[in-house]
C-alpha cells in the first residue's frame, strides 16, 4: 500500500466516511508503471487497454504522458478522446464489432482496427465506404490465437484465428483496399512466463513472410497485454518482459524488426488500486473443532471481484491482525447468491482474531474491478472508486 493511500484511508475513517467498500487508486503508481513500460520496451508504442480501468483521471494522465489507447467499444473511444488523446492514438482493438459502430469510430477519426476473420474485414471495408473514408487510410491487423498457457486469466479461443488463416484474412483485407498493417495476439492476462511471447512471434514472422510472398508488406506486430501485476504470487518485473520480447523479436525477425505495439491493462493499473472492505460476518457451518471459518465481506463477485471466478486471481488481503495466528477460511461476498464465494476450493489463511466490523485491505485491485461491479445486485451499489 502506498503512503498516499494509507493517509487517505486514515482521514476518511477519522471523518466517519468509511461506509461501504471503496477502491482507492494512486495515480503516482500509474505514472511509474507507464514510465517502466516505456523504458523496458523503448521502441514500442504503448496502447493502454482502457477496459482495465477507464477512470477519466487515469486516461488523462496517460494521454498527457504520451500513451495511446486500445479500446473495445465506441464509448471507450469517446472516453479516450475526452481525456485528450487524438484519434490517431486510438485503436479499436475488439475483434467483435457492430458495423454501425465501425462507422461511428471512423467518423470519430479512428483508423486502426483489429480483425480475426474475413467477415470482420468486410464490415470495415463497407463501413469505410459509408463513412466516406478511403479504405487505403484504414489500417487493420489480424489477431491470432494463443493458448494462454502460463496465464492466470487466459483469454481462450474466443479471439483470433490460426496463423495460417491470418494470411488469408490479411490478403482479403488487402484485396478490399484496406491497409493490411500487421498481426496481433494476446498471450493471456496475468502471464507469469516472460517467454510466452516467443511462440506467437514465431507465428507472426511466418505470417509476415507468407504475406510478402503474396505481395503484401506487413509492418506492425501488436504484442498485446498480459503483463502481470503483483497478487499473492511473485511475478517478474516489466524489464524481464522487455528483454525476453526483444530477444524473441530478434530471433524471429532478424534485422528486420517490425514496428511494435503493446496493450497493457492490468500491468498499468493493477498495483495502483487498493480496496478497503469490511467484515460483515464470521461464522462456522458446524461446531466441530476443525471446521473452517466463513468470512463474509461487504464485497464479493458482484461488487467488483469477478476475477475470483474459478479462484483465478488470488488477491493479497491484509488485516489489522496479521501478526496473529492464522487459520484457513472460506471468503465470501454479501449477496444472497450462492456463487458469491471468493475462495473456497483453496482456503485462505486469515487471522483467528479477525472479527465482525474489522476492515480488510485487498491489494492489487486497480484493474478489472470497478467496471465489473453489478449496478445494483441485491440492492448493493457498484464499487466506488476514488482516484488520488
Ligand atoms: C485486445 C486486448 N488488449 C489488451 C488487453 C489487456 O490485457 P492485460 O490486462 O492482460 O494487460 C486485453 C484484455 O482483455 C485485450 O482484450
């Protein structure tokens, strides 16, 4: 926890304003993260993945620092524009777009789009005609599948196509008059293996070669996100990722290294945010001595901690009694829904002295929390965010 967050929470408590869970996000940490990405991957443009945390303060800071933005929808494009990014610094990186949204994006000045099949490239070509934009001015990159091995939050088969098909998709885009610009992939979110980019870069290099044989000169590789934040398990620093990626680029592209882009989300904002929540109930399901305790918090899966699904993301939870003896607990949220359990398969050690009304601090909560919170499930309001 940063000193600024600690001071902020203390003042808030002294003023008696600490009702309900809150996520506090320290912009200084985001600033440091951006600097670390820019230093570790010096010849790469950073496109912050807005979906990780679209707080206007975060977007404005990053826009000021020179970041570009990866967006998933027209509202995210509008948020990035409102934060001061120009349209040439924004990509529409979702491979699943309504054609009318592509038209709207083009009218807002966006010229960089992701595709993973010919039908999506067709939509973009038609949308360009409707928006009165020359197809040659519209850049498309084709996303390829990655197995997500080594990632705590793999992105499955939903996005991308096999590398061999990407060659055809890019050729199709080229025939439509679009600018076939390059290849993208995502190695899976919270990727702990710095070597995970190697296989995807080998495929990207193959696609570049095949397209060249068909007379299409690709020039860009979008290396995606996947850079981890610190939860319970230790993870390598961003410099190690930069080194491994540079080695893989050199290995597969030799002295013709393409233009590169990264799209960090979690790695940019995860460690900047901390949730303060409250213990609502501590109980047992039987009087047996060895029965685990159930600790119910005022935040759960529907209040912003959706990434505890399948216990994929294991947050570090701190309490004021962490010096005491620990015992295994099940941790659950406050709603009347039985799936609202955070950790049960693998019990979570918490201090035996933890009791009703105590505050807990959930670290590494700056990414994929506030926007995941339900609007009013069971009457609970969405997670509040305060940016300091
Ligand atoms: C296209 C795209 N880029 C970047 C990201 C950000 O990934 P991460 O938070 O792992 O950095 C995502 C996350 O889902 C994504 O879908």
